[in-house]
C-alpha cells in the first residue's frame, strides 16, 4: 500500500473502538477467571457471606490466598465484587450472586462460561475446521461443553417450561396431566425431560440423543431426581428414534445442531399422534443478520460458529442452519417436513418457542 492509499483515520472513532476492544479484552480474560471461580466454589463461598478478606475466602475454599487475592482484584475491577479499601474486604452483592453463585436462579450464567471455556480449549480444532470446511461433531468437543450447556440451559427451562411454554401450547397441559407420551429429541443431559417428569407424574418421557455419555449422565440425573420410573433415556438419532403415537415431541436447542433438520422434523411428524404437538425451542433471533446485532446475537453467533454450525456440518446433509436461523427459516424447515400449522407460542430474551402440528 502506498502512502497515497493509506486510509484516513478518524481519531475519535479510533479511540472509541480501542476503548470497546479494551473492554472486550478485559471481558475475555475475566471469562476465564469467572470459570475458575465457578469451579473452585469461590462465588458460592462469597454468596451471603458479607464482606470477607482474601484470607478468609481462601481458607473457606481450600485455595491459596495469593491466587485468591489476585483473582479478587480482577473481580473488583469488573464490578463483580465490591472492594472496601478501609479493611481490605470483598463482598459479592446479592444481585451478582444470582448470576454467578446461585445455580437455581433464572439468571445464573456459570454454565455459559463453562461452555465458553470448552471452546477456548478446543480452538485449534476450530482453526483447522475453518481451513478444511470439515465439521466438528458434538462428541469431539472438550467435555466441559456437555456440563456447561446443561448448566446454561437448565435455569431457563426451570423458570419457563412448565409455567409458561407448555401452557402456551394448545391442549398439551391437559394431556400431560392425564397421562401423555412424550419424546425429547436431542435431549442432551436430560434437564428438560426431568423438569417435565417432576411436574407430570402420569406421563411418560423418553429422551433421545446421539451422544452416549450424555445419555448415561441423563439416566443418572433422572434416578437422582426420583423420576426414572417414568423418564428414561436412549441413544438414538433424530431421524430414527423409536416409537410412534407420541402426544408431544420436544426439541430443545438442538434442531439447528442437526445436519438434516428437515429429515429430523419429518421423522418427528411421523412419530406424532394425529393430534400430537411438536414443541420446538430455539435461540431467539430475528430473521436477518441485521436484526441480531445485539449482545445476545453476538454471543449466539459466536457459539454457533464453533459449536452449532460445525456440529451440523459433521452430520449427513450438513445443512448448517446456525443458531440464529430465526423463526421464518425454522418454519420453512418444519413446513418442508410436512407440518401445516406453525406458530410462535412464547418467547424469552434468549429463546423462541414454536408450536407445530401435523
Ligand atoms: C445444544 S445441545 C442441547 C441439549 C439439550 N436439549 C438441552 O437443552 O440441554 C444439542 C444436543 O443435540 C444432540 N444432537 C445433535 N445432533 C443430533 C441428532 N442428529 N440426533 C439426535 N441428537 C442430536 C447433541 O448430541 C446435543 O446433546
């Protein structure tokens, strides 16, 4: 490039963007520290503890004070904890505790950072996939993806599934109360099935997933929750899962991960009773990229780049819908599979909930 071709730099714009990138730089390294705090129980030890010193926190968590003090410096600089210089104490406010310490809170985000930690661990694999165009199967990821995803999604399912999403479907709660047959396709570690099984003891639930280790963990979780008599889990793909006449088939945050979502939806339609319902939960997204240029869209495009899209490309057909497909594209997939009625039944800032009927 010659001097004549050098772009003109607007200093104000440059300064603003450097400022933004510096905030992101702090966020990127703090994400790692959040995950470390999550793994070591540092946030849980601080929740409700009031102002404490680094020595007390280290002693309560069996960790080394020097590391904990440095970690606390990062946490204070990021606004996660309040530092009091007068007595060198640190406090985790109740609101922050809901996001980083309390797994039952609807806004708990520890699982998101565990998921992202798995992505950093796998980044060499993604670089290679960009070069070759090859897919990266779900089973090929760092194991924290599986535990991270269930911890990321479970709070939303616990908050909304039984109280809002199922009641938004036509006639489904009545069937679940009297005894319905339900399949949960791409169930992962089974959180959604277990939450439904806890609420509807007369119904039977079967979760299917291609990932055998997830199915084993789901079975253990169902036994732990005491619902394994009516919630079971089997290894199967979305295109060949067994059974027919289901009153309800659910797909939670998994259709866009599949290589052949049309084939999966076609099998689901065939497996439904004539008056059965498909509950499709997908990330909340507008129909075009320009509608998703916000913090949630930014996160989903990021996760989709390294998890969902490569996962789909690793399977037959390899459609690569992406996590931000949007309602219009999803409805096209469902109609292509033979569903005639598709409507948005509910939504949250993170999810759209579609109802589809044969
Ligand atoms: C993002 S995870 C969601 C898991 C679970 N539904 C949840 O909400 O916690 C996507 C899941 O889809 C599963 N999956 C991907 N392709 C599949 C296929 N073709 N058939 C069945 N399961 C599939 C993966 O193994 C993974 O467990």
